[in-house]
C-alpha cells in the first residue's frame, strides 16, 4: 500500500511538472543535452521490430503539436522522431530534423544528427556529402557561438569531437587537404571554401588476378582463354614448331601459363572539392607488371632453344613486362532526389599510354582514350534499402595493324548490380545469456545482391566476350563478425564475323564456362563507430579470410580449376595532424591449381599484396 | 508488389548489360571484294614459312623503315629482313603469305572475290648482299612471288583453300636490285569466271640454295610496295 501511494505521488508530481513546464518556457527554454535525443531513440528501438518502431513514430507524432511546451523540449521530441524515421527509412525524417534545429537554434547536437542522416543513412554508394557538410559546419558554427557565450557544456565537447570525426570520415576519400577550411581540425567557415587535396595509392603485389587492372578479374578464365588461343590453329595448334614443341601445346606449356607477376602501381590525384558542385579530380596512375604478358602465343611458355628461337625484344621465358600510364580527370557527386531516390553520378576520362600488351610487339606503345560512367540509384524500402548500379567503360583503342577488316579495336565493359540491404533487426541465435537462445538483434545490414559484368573486346572481326553473372549475400553482424558468400557464373567466348557477309560465328574451341565460389569471413577487431575524436592508432581494423574456388563446368575449362585461401588485414588510421585517412591492406594467399602438375606436384603459388592509401576509397 | 518490381528491375538491368555492343563488324565495310584493291588492306603478311616458321628469322617492318616510296603508290609499304637459319637441317629458305584471316592456313574461310581480275602488280627492291665468305651467293637476292596455293597441299588437306585454277601462279626467281622494279603476276589463266574464295592475296619466297649461307652472310632485305589486285 505504501508503495502504491509513493507511485501515485510520483505520477502526480511528474504531471504537475509537465503542466508547469510551458509556463516556464516563455521565460527561458531549458537547456537539454542533445544526447537525450539519442538516448530516447535507443530506448525506443532496443529489441524492437521495424513495425514496432513505426508504431512508436505514429504514437509520437501527435505529441509534437503541443505548442505550449518549451521549444527546446519540442526540438528534442522532433529529433527523436527524426532519428526513428531515419531508422525506418521514412522520407520525412529531414522535415523533423529541420524543426528540431529550428526550435533549438543554438544547439549543435541536432545539426550533428541531421548531418549524420545524410552521411550515414542516405546516399547511393556514397554519402550525400554536400548536404551533410552544410549541417556539420552549422554544428561547428554553433559550437563556436556557445563557446563565446559561455554556454559550452561538457557534452558539447563530445558533439564537437564527433562532428569533426564525421567530417573527416566524410572526406576520407579526399586524402590530405592542402589548405585550411576543410583541413582537420575543420573550421566553422569551411563550408563554401574551395578545397584542394591530394590522395595516393601505392600498391605492391604478386598475384594471379587483375592482369591489366581492369576486366581480367577471373584468372581461371583468363588462363583458360590464353591456353585455348595458344593452342588454336592460328597459333601453336596449327604451326609446325621445332622439337620438342611441335604442333599443339605440351603439358609443360599448360603448366607455365598460370603466373603471378610482381606488380606495383602508384595512383595519385589532386581533388578540388567545392560545395555545392561536388568533387573534381585530376588523376595520374602508373603501373608496372613484371613478366606479365605472353609475348607470342606460338610459344606461351617461351622457347628455350637458342639460337633457334631468338628471344623477341624484351621477352624472357615467353613473357614481357607491361607498363601503363594514365592521366585524366573525374567528377563525382551524390544528388539527393528524394522522394524519388538518391543518385550518384560519376564520370571519368583518362588518356592511356600502354606498352607490352600487343602480341609479338612487346615494345609497342598504344595511346588511347578511356571513358567511364557510373550511375547508382538508391532508396529506402521501409527500413531496408535498395540500390541499383550501372557502369560503363569504353576503351577507344587505336586501329591495329593488318588488313582493314582486322584493324578495328575497342573494348566495352558494362555492369549492372542490384542490391537489397536488409536493415531490420533480425532474430539471431545468441549465447549471451549463457545458454543457446534467440534474440532480436540489430545488425549493420544483411545485403543480398545480384549483378552482371560483361567485357567485350574487339579485335577486328573477332570479339572476345567475358561475362560474369553473380549472386551473393553479405551479413554484417552487430558484433565483430561479418561474412560474404558469393557465387559467380563466369563465361568467356570468342565470336567472329565473316568479312564477306557480316554473319556472326562462335568459335567453340575458344570458350570457358566456370563457377566461382567466394566465401569471405571477416572479424572486426576495432570497430570504426566506437571511437569519437581523432588520435594516432587504428580507428578501424579487420581481419579477413578470403577463400575462393573455381570450378570448370566443361572439360575444356577444367585445366585451371583452383582453390585459394589466405588472410588479409584491412586497417584505417586517421592522422591527427591535418587529418588524412590512411588505409592499409596487406595479405597473403595460397592458390593451388590442382589439375596441372609438373610431373610430381600440383601447381601452387604463394601470393601477397600490400596497399597503402591516403584517401581514396572505402575500407 | 514490391517483389514484382524488384524482379522486373533485376531483369531489366541484367538484360541491358547482356546485350552485346555489336558483332565485331562495327565501322568495317562488309562484303565481297570487287574491283581494284590493295593487298595490304585486305590480307595480312602473317603466313611465315620455311625458316620463318620459327620466331626471329624473319622481321617484318610494315609502314616503317621502307625504301623511299615512288610517287602515286598506295597501301602499306614493307621491309622484310630474312636471317637464314644456319643450323644443320634448316630449310635455307623462307617466305611470307599475305592471308585473311591472319595466320590462316586453310582452317577458316578467306575472302570472296568477284572477277574479273587480270593481274597482281607491285613494286619490289632489295638491298645487295655481297658475301665475301661465300662467292656462290649472288649479290642480288633471288625472290619468287606468287598468288594462291594455300590449303592445296595434298599432304596436308585443309577445309578451305585458295580457289585459283591450278595450284598457284608465280614469278619465279626474280633478281631484285636496289631500285624499284614494277612486277606483275598474270592472273588471266588462274582466276575463275565466277566469284571465288582466296585465303591468300600475295606471297614471296627467298631461297638461299645453292648459295648456302654462312655465319658471315648478310641477311636478305627486300622491299615491297603498292601491291594491287587489278581488274585491268
């Protein structure tokens, strides 16, 4: 009974307080810690389904119309509703953030949450940088004003740390900012200041993948098509080669084709960023691959019968180096086009100078233009997000040598991807209570995606087509564990058309059909969202265990079946000095081509890669 | 409803990528050959023979390192350098066929030609090769030129062949000098009256026999230009 009266008294006093509050409001609004908004949001979402959160929003919206309550209280309520709407993918979220900011015009915390909406929830493949910037810099301005008026509270230091860190994350792809404004620590007046930054990637690898850094992403297919071409009647399969080579490839030549050249590359960019225009890049890339390209497909493993087979210029063991230099420009911007979608537009142009990929002519230089366009559209479907992505790359190659019908060269790479990101809390098994149980658990997202990449390279009347159709899923848990599983149906074929009639034929001797399985578990050793502010040391660290298997789906595709597994480390460091983000990846893999052997053991290769990036790209 | 939209969007995206950019004939005129044409426009000098079957013994320069071109010529000009294989049992001869498609020895169809064609005319020259170590080798290289012959070796039958009447038509053992010579191969007796297929458009061969080369022997360097199939 005593407890009942105590409870009743507490309720009455709370009611009295709420009734009294509006009267006080007209004198001076109470100062509210903006983290109360975050606390209430977390209380309203904890262990709840998305439909329950939507119910919560419905329940809270009528309460927003109370004109008698202090504006700061009303701002906080709008902030909670806005955050809940961000979580459920409601397009009205910005409206409520705006009211929160309007009703608490001095509070920087609401600007931070508003900016987070554009940098963490909205966007298509990238944040809506230009809109998010507006609110982050508004937050910095308000923090300065509070400091000047003596109203800077302890919690504002946390708001300031997060604002600056979020800006740094927003600019992590820019690299090192060269002039103050957007340079860390960012200044309140930096919003409309032009920014110049430099970014760079330096990489070193010894790998079977990515031979020309674009398109050759499936080494089982690459090696199979090389072997088939070398073995065709227009090369070693039709030539009377000297003993011991003779007509047709020999087993030692099959064995030699899989190779892991040592490669290094340096990509540099100068980025000009201006709100509201977006980011404009001037780029310079240089790469070198040691003994990567087969010089003559008559002798794909080289010809060791000197002086019978005089080595062609630059060729050792039948291989030659490849050097590529690219100079160009690029533009990128995310456009918030809600209520329809967010759209990311990317365009780039590069002038390519390439040496070493023309057969028989290892010193032959090619100069051509490379155009690339990307479009990503993204929108929320409830709390989930759907993203469609289209890409197109065109290599405007110079005419080759030979008869007119064989001179035409070009390459088109087209891609499309559709991703469905499930952000709803999931009922997942848990051992948290000490025994197996199932709990509704918020995750970072469960992604389902499918897509296609098609690469058509034209050599006169011949076209080599490589196509990948893939389906995959990536689960990013709330804890430290993420996993990706992807299956890819990969094909390669060669078609040719008659110079007399234009009729198209396919060459059955030049085709590949395979299935690749990728499994990539990863452990998040250091969580990037856990640390406010900037200090030396890893801001984010992941341990990744990539495993892949290539299965040939027909006899001619089986030679280079392989299994590959390894360990990689991905880490991010923010520099407290001027603030560029450094991203490091290092890894070791072992790849076994178990269907080919040197007479005793299957072919196995130790592979490694090391990349250091300043700016440029997501972790 | 949502699922249907998703499936439709997926099919649309995948479908638009899967449609190829073309058949590989983009920007190239398709159709049989009729009237005068330059051999270099339609056939490629990729059929290396004899010592030339092995890499390094024949070097072809196409459109570069040519001899000064005569006025009014067309097509590509060529310089071929043949360094004979000196090993015991080597062929001691070499040659190059201009073929379409490149490297085709009869496994794939060539080009259709619509008659009439009366001659193949071209310009040829060479560098002199005095060889004090072997007086039998003449200073002026002896070169043969021919049209046809691909795929017609009974010992090595192929699905496709040059459809000339008879095996081939040749100018045998022409002695080339440092000056351009105008040479013609008469086609009147080898070209059929109806459309016919040709894998090859032209060919040259050099034979060192009986002047057997030595290690000191200079290479044979020949120049060719303005190779034309002519209906007149």
